């Protein structure tokens, strides 16, 4: 899977941080006119001309309120194909979530999932999709976290996160602090490995588990 | 009962309580679902759902297929309402491509999706009634469903896992007589719905089994993420087809049925009314299907620009969401399916506490879960 | 001669009719019950827009035979820790109770099955309720936690509704003044109208109670497949299970017969003593001829030749039976079979109608939850039955005091109906109160798991 930023990528912000273009744009340097600071380090295809990037920085009332409230925690505010998302630092996730639910009225946690970018330093992107019934708008929160980094659970704020976080733990191995019952949900309890990670091969199985519990040799 | 914040296998066993295991093979769990009930005599004091028996790794597979190749996999998740799954996926990829299906395709998609909604609700009604003991509605519902499946078969060749839509529009033109078939079905269906309502709605045994069973308040619904008829029966008048219209829904008039108590009886009424409204949408749609192409301008090889998109639709069971991350190649980088049944099933514990064992079956039925979607 | 042999021969000479009837019951009733099952399956299919058994024999007519053979050749599985003797005994008790209670039932004025006992109805009701023992022993002997719970539930249900049924029977017995089956039907003949018109509330109470007695829907929670706690029959398979199953259907026939005898006039034609309606005496033959005619009419509409032939065969059979009914009327030496033949026809017709209502309710109504079932029995049916007994008694007193019989009975029926509505109203209020009260649930994180 091509997940390295190609050299043809527009210049990074003033903080070069290795191969992974982590969305660390210092707020002071924010220049709405620059299409350079991208939240997602995605490759342009190896075609002669680069297609215009679809992530554009977003600056509206909502994002301004968030930035005022949280400052540096909001690492980036972007819009991709007319869908807004905030890149949020993991440290203050609970506060951001609580603010979102209480002040901004995002009362529904529509989805909570993760994406694995193995070449990045902060390997995982936790993605929370929030929906507000009163305002009828949707907002995505993206939280980049590193491997083995524990992140606080959102169960206290949106009880819907209970099983959603269990599935993230099951598939990616991300642990949530404060989750009442963090164990595997879709895979059997004794399974080793987290399948949706990119280093888990598509044909791979936990052969020991299969041998012990099913009595057969797992084979594809 | 359970220690906070542990990762160990939690057990429900207490000193003088009975743990009753239901499933994974059981006539009433509508699939391979295992429910551990912690009972105090006849009353349920706690539950634990064990899922994953139908986990097939669909999201992992998606990363190794092209966008078009993945479309048939999507049908197999909620296999009772395959057309809806297809609609959500195709529209999500179209959003990713910044493309749009032409108007004719959108209208035909709407008609087929609404027929699928009726079919899905018919399965729900038949099996739910069967669990509660009414043997006959099942056969009537499947007789109606047969007509819908015949329409699907004539349209795209398959009855259950239809793969009816393509990214960018439709592959098949509406066949000769499509409008007539749909119209004939819809005209006949009003009488049938009335038949089911006559059998069940005023029946005091039915009311006794479903009233005040599995009550879920509106605040709980939203907090737990429950959506679809469950949310509407709890009093929240919200439907994604009206809030953020997709396909051709903004062109049609239909009502959003709302319940008051949030109990099983209200969910039954809401779904019955939804079938009626779907029928009305179909009738409105077939009156004027616009002419034009059925396939939009998307290339043969789909390489969406890098980025991500989230698109959700109102599937028969709730909010069905697709979160697609593209890395600019022909294969998606990540496909996440937000299944309505998975999130709705979380509400099961809250709904069933304090009820009798005989109500457990009714509550599982009213949640209308499909394990293919829960487990993916 | 050897005195033992002499005693034996004397016994046989006195009791040979009853013994023969016993053999006939044991041989015939399971077969009849099997065919009642087939009729039920066909009716269920018809109400569910499908065909039912069609493969085994024409239109599935050999289905019961096939089922019986299948059950007989099945492996006999006995749970490990089950009590062997009781496990063997329980279905036998159920079956024996059902079959024995048939001994006192009369199909016609001279056609009682075994003998006309002077406490006929009491005998039937009492012996058939011995089947309860079979249920509770079966559940207990299975040595399974869930079986015993199912058996206890079944027993509780049966006992409760037995009370209501008994009280409903008492109302009819008040009207007839005797327990003997033949005398009860005679009383109906003398009053010129079936007891169902004189005591309709009693009939309906008995109808509901008898559905619960036989574990039929909507009272079949202990047997339902989709319920969690399996019934007492779980550990039984093969022939033992078929004993339970046939016992249940034999029980159905018994309660239908009791209801027919007590309320529907037994073997009497409609309006038994009314002379200007005596042309109804020809009804059996006419009805069978009409059935034959309808068969011929349907034969023309069959899609397949085989089915056409089958309908013609049915028509022929109907006509043959019609002839059988008609001939004794016109052939003087055969006149003596008339009462028995006609009586049997009307009796079986009424029993079939009663069973049809059973089946119809099974396919239409959902199932009661167990607590709702018990509430219905104890809070509504039993008080109503008591009130009804008192009401009928009052009506009879009024009749003795000179009132017109009908007026007295209408007044008391209206009173009982009013009581019924009041009891239902009380139940609704109780339900509303119960649902608003919060039941105790576990505190803590109820969103988990």
C-alpha cells in the first residue's frame, strides 16, 4: 500500500518531522491560503500532473470556537470533499469530547474507528464521527496516537462508545483507559494479533488458537 | 458484578444467581448470537452479548480489492436488505470521487431501496411475530416479500444479495414493465398491511406481550447510538432521508412515524407505518422516472483522489455509515462500515433488565438485528 | 372345571364388550389422533397460504403413517442420570389417563364407549386430569434443570385452568341435575335447546379453560420452541415423545367431547325436541351429499389429473356415507341403527367444530407469557366461573319461583357478562400500575456488555 509521501508533495510546514507528515501545524503559522499543510499524508498517484489536493483548511465559526477553546490541542482543521474534520491532540480528548457534546450539541457518536498508517510515527488515527441532532451537522474528530499509547475512553461521554472502542481494541490493539470492559468483541477471547493493522497479513490466522480450540490446522 | 477497567474476561456469575445461556444456535436469536442472561428467578438482572460468530473480516478484505470488486461484499453484511448496503457504499464512493449518479439512476435507486425497506421490515415482522407465538404472519409476510424479490430478480438477476447498483449509477436499465410491477405491488400492499394490522395491532395478547416491554427513552437512544425505528419509536422525529437527503428522497413527500413510549409495541407501529410510507414513496417515484443516462461519468478504473469521506444513509435498521479512506490507488486504504445493528445491539442490555425471561425473545426481535451486519 | 378358569370365563362373559372397546380405543384413538394432527397441519397451511403435507400419499394422507413409522424406528435416547422407571412411566401415565377417560364418553344414545357410568362426567374430568401426573413426572425424571421448570409451569397452568373448567362444568350440571352423560344429553333433549344457549358464559369459560388444559396456543408457553426454558418433553424422543404428543391430542378429543356433551347437545340434532324441525333428521345424509357435490365441483378446478381423480374419490366416499345414512331410514328392518348413526354423526360434527376452533385460535393468536397466563386464570377466569355458577343457580331458583326460564337465564347471563367486563377492566388497571412501577435492576453501568 502506498502510504509514503512522495517528494512531489507540497512543502511541509516549518516543523519537519520525518517521513510521516503528522498534522502538526503550529496555530500561529496558520495561513489559510497555503494548501500545503495536509492532515493526511496521502500519496499523489505517480502521474505526471498532481491532481489538486482535496483537503483544504477550514475556517468557519465552528472551528474558530474550537480553536479559541482548546488552542494548541486542535492540531488542524480541514475540509475534505465538503466534510469538516478536526485533528485533535490525544491529551485533551476527553475535554474536547465533553465540549463537543455539551456545548456544541454533538449528542450522537455516530461512529468511532481507527486507521493504521504504519509508516507514521503516530501510527494510528482514531476517527470519531459526531452528529448533532439540533444543528443537523456532522463533524469528524481525528486523533493521531502512537502504538501502545493509551487513550482515555469516551464511554463516560457517549455510552455508544462502549462496543465501538472494544472493536477498535480488537482490530487494532489500541487500549482505552477507563473503559469498563475492554476485551475482544468480534474475535475469540484468546486470539493473538490485531487484524486490521497493516502488518497483519490478509491470509494470516492465529494458528495456535485454531489448533487448540477447533482441533484443526488452520490453512488457507 | 464486574470490576471497572479490567481487561480480563469478565464473568457474570454471582453467588446465588443463575446464568442462562441462549445461543449461539437458537431459533429466536435471528442469527448466531449468544446471550448470557443473569437471572434472579425469572427476572433478568444483567446480560452479556457474545458476538463475532459471523465475523468474516470484510473490512480487511476491502483493503485488498478495488472499489468495484468490493461492492458485492457489501451485500453480504445486512443480507436481509442488501440493496440498502449497496446504495450506501456506491454513494460513499461517488462522494469520494466527487461524482454523482444521474437523476434517472437516483430515482431508480430510490425505488429499489424503498422496496428493499419494505422487504426487510416484512422479514422483521414475520420473525418477530413468530417469536411471540403468532404463527401465521410469517407466511403472509414472506408471500409479500416474494413479490418484491421477484421484482429484484427481474431487475438484476438476484433475489437476496443483489449487487443492484454500480459506482456512478446503475448497470441495468429498468426492465420493461418495471413501473407496472412496482405499481401493482404497491397497490396490493396497502390491503396486506391492513391485514397484518388487523391480526396484531388490536390483539390484546400482542399488546400484553409488547407494551412496556423493552422501553428505551429518547435520551438513552441517543446516548447509546441507537438509530432507525428504535430512535423514532422513542419519540425522536428524525430520519436521515429527511435530515440530509440522499439519492432522490428530497423529491418525495413522506411522513416520519414517531412513537411515544419507546417500547416494543411502538417500534412495531413505527415499522408498520414505515412500510406504508415506503409504499407511498415508491408510488410517487414511479410516476415520473426521469429519462436520461443511468451511469455517470466515472472511468473504468477508479482512482479517487487521496483523502477520506464519511457517508451514511437511513438503512431499514438504522444509520448505515461508510467511512472510506483513499490513498489515491485503485484499492481503498480503509473501509469502515458503521453497522446499525451493531450499535443498536448495545442497547439490548439496557432494554432487557428487569424483564422476564420470556420477554428477552421479544426484545431481541424488536431490535431487528442481522448478525451479518453486527459481525461483518 | 378349574374354578380359576371358570371365574375368568365369567369375567370375560360379563365384560367382553368393555374389553373390546378398550382394545378398540387403544388401537383406534392414536390413529385418529394422528389424523387430527394431519388435519391441523392442512388447516394451518390453508390459513397460511400454503399447502401443507402433500408428498406422502395423495395430499399427504399417509403423512401420519409415515410420522408414526419414523418415530417408532428412532433411537431410544434416555438421559444418563434420568430415573429409568419414572422416565419410562411418565408418558405412559399421560397416555393412559387420556385413553381411559374416553371410556365414559357416549357418541350416541346407545353408543357409549365403554359403559354408561352414572358419574360419567366426573369420571371423564377426573381421569383426564391424572395426565398431569405424567407431565410432572416426565419433567422430573428427565434430570434436567430446564425440564423441571417447564414441567412445573405446565402443571401450574393445568391445575389453575382445571379449576375454572370444573366450575364451568358445574354450571351445566346444575342445569341438567345429573352427572350421567346419557342423562345430561337427555336433559338437553327435553329442554329442546342445547345448554350453550342457556348458559353461554359457562360455555365460553369452558372453551378458554380447555384450551389451557391441553397446552394449546395461546397457552402453549411451556411447549413453545422459541422460548428459552424448554418444556417437559425435551428429553423425550421417538416413541416416548409420540406417547406424550398423542396423549395431548387424545386429551383434546376428550375435552371436545365433554364440551359437546355438556353444552352442545351431545348426539342431538339442532333443536332436538322441536317437532316442526324434524326434517333436520335428514340432515346427515343431505350434508354428506352436499359435501360430495362440492367435491365434484372442486374436481373440475384441479390443475393436475391426479388431484382430479382424488377429488372424485372423495366425492364417491361422501356419497357412500350419505347412502349409509339414508338407507336405514327407508329400509325398515335397519331402522334400529338410525339413532346411533345419526347421533354419532352429530356428535362427531360438533367435536370437529370444537377442534376446529382450537386449531383456528392456535394459528391466529400469539402466545401468552406465563405470568399473564396465570393472571388470566386466577384473576379473571376463576372468579368469573364462580360468579357464573351462582348466577345459574339463581336462575334455576327463579325458574322454580315461576319465572320464565329464558328470562331468568338472560338476566343472570347479563350479570355474569358484566362481571367479566369488570374483571377485565380491573386487570387493565393492574397492568397499567405494574408497568409504571419500576422493577429493581442492578445498579451500576447498565450500558456495559
